[in-house]
C-alpha cells in the first residue's frame, strides 16, 4: 500500500498480491521475522520464464519482495534479497531477474542489479538482472 499509485489502483490490485496455498506449492519463500516471530517481510522466487530470459540465461525470477511499512529502511529488504540471491546460486541458476515498480529501481540498482533494455512494447517497464556467478563460484570452493 506504500507504492505511489492512485488509491483506486491500490484497492483493486491489493488482493492479487496476497499469496495463497497454490502459490506456496509453486514458489520458494524466505520470510523475515522479529524476535517475537512477527512476520515483517517476505521474498518469493519462481523459475524464470524463457521469454523473460536476458540473453538466454537460466535464472530465477523474483516474484515479490515485501517489507512491513514499520520495518522499511531497517535492512529487512536487503537481507531478504541476499537470501534470494543465495537461493538462486544454490539452485544452480545464473542469475536473478526481477520486474520492479519505478520507485524500487534505485533500491535494486544500489544492490548491483543491472537495468535490462525493454525488448518490446508489451514488456514490463523496469526489468533488472543480477548474475550470481561470484556467489556460485564461492560456494564451489
């Protein structure tokens, strides 16, 4: 609800951003909790669609990264993103692809993601990619 979108769009879109039991079957989740076990963030990953692949790389796709408003700017999102990158390397993927809201592009660029060129007019406006080659190599040693 913190995204800079019109209230009507938020109201109509919010239900589609709630994960269900079906999502749990198809996505990989990492959850951030406080010491009293309150969920304050979640990141969800899925296999990357071939049509989304930058230069035919094999990767995972970040389905969603959400942090409770009262926990934003406390590095929760960074820790969840780090967990997603470790999971990507563990899965043997080459990198992590994400489609971001315009307001989140800076967050991901600051963490080493590269903005991908828009392929066509139907493409998502803000696609980013980060290779996990260094993490994969470190795990091999």
